[in-house]
């Protein structure tokens, strides 16, 4: 009994760690087969662990090939401010010496990397300023001699429609039409005779200057601007009337038969450039 118990104690580890097989009535123990099964099982587990790793690497590669990017907005708002230097051709005054405000807002539509269109609504103060000047004026009512000065204020609501050409996002040249409506006409006039006394002898001249001009004005516009960081613009704009606004002061004083607005604008512009961020899928 003790010998059988001792034999089973010695065989128990072999049964646990070995592969027991009964063949032809004989009991055999194969240690190698058990070891091979453990190795095969380890390989299967390793293969199962490697599959998620490959999926992760593939996912990272797809993300790297599809990064976020920024796209320029098509519509851009504009905020405009500047200074008009104006004169009126046909009023016996010369020089861009009449200052006035130039403020407004606008919108730009960029339909190509080199081209855009814009429309603005601007309050523009135009007119003319004449310093004291000697005059010897003769008409059908008589001859007048003395000195005079005047300041003519013509304020407009302007709607310029422009075609813009962009060069390397640094320069913008513009060409277009400006539709203007007169909202204020005010004249300051002073006249003195040769002795320095106030006189009404130049009343006809004052009346010709004070006559209201045409309410509607159509002007041609040429502009040039430098862009700083694509949002700040600094430049100049030239505008001239296409249609006569009222009769000139007469051929005795000027060679122009009609009066025309003539202005140069020094202006700054801020472009509100919205940026659309495309989300990753």
C-alpha cells in the first residue's frame, strides 16, 4: 500500500506537466507535445495582440493625411475712414485745398485669388475753398472790382461699385463708378471793395455760386491701396464727375462751361476677413 502511494506521488507531477496518453494498453507521457501546445497558444495570443496595434498605426496615418486647414471667406466687410481733398472745376478756384471727411462701410466679394468686387456706402464731404482773391468782373449789369472769398460745401451719400485687382496679397488696384446723392449744399461768401468795405457788388457772383447743383452725381473712380497683413489698407483714391452739376461762373472767369467735382482721397480701410475652419470628418 505504501509503495503504490509513493508511486502515485512520484507520477503526479508528470501527469500535471506532461501529456498523458494510453496507447496499446501502455501509459505514456509526452512532455514535448504539452510544450508545443503552450507555444502555439502563445503565438495565437501574440497575433491577437498585434492586430489592434496595426489598426492604431493605420488610424494615425489616416489622421496625418487629413489635417485641419483654413479657407478664406468669400464675403469680407470693410470699415473705411479718410480725408477728402476737393475742388470744383468751373468756379474760378484751383487746387485741392478743400478738406472734408470720408467715412463709411462696405462689402467685398472675392471670387478669384486676383480679382474681387466691392460696394460701399460712404459719407463724403466735397466742395471748394477760395482764399481772398482780387477780381475785376464785367457783365451786362456793370463792372465790379474788389476782393472776395468763399467756401462751398457739397456733402454726398456715395455708393461706389468697384472692381479690384489683387497682387500677391500686398497691393490692390480698383476701378469703378460712384453713384452720389447730394445731402447738403452750404455756401460761405465774403466780398469787399478796393477800400476794404463790405460790398454787395458781387451779388451775381454769390448767387451763381449759391445756386443748388444737380442732386445726382456720377463719378469715375480710380484707387490704389497697400495691404498690411491682408486686413489694413492705406492708399489714395481719385474721383471726377462725368456729368455737369450746374453752369460755371462764365467764360470771363473760367474756360469750363459746367461745374464738376474733382477730389483726391487719402484713406484707410480695415477688412474684416472671416476665416472658416473645416472640421475633420
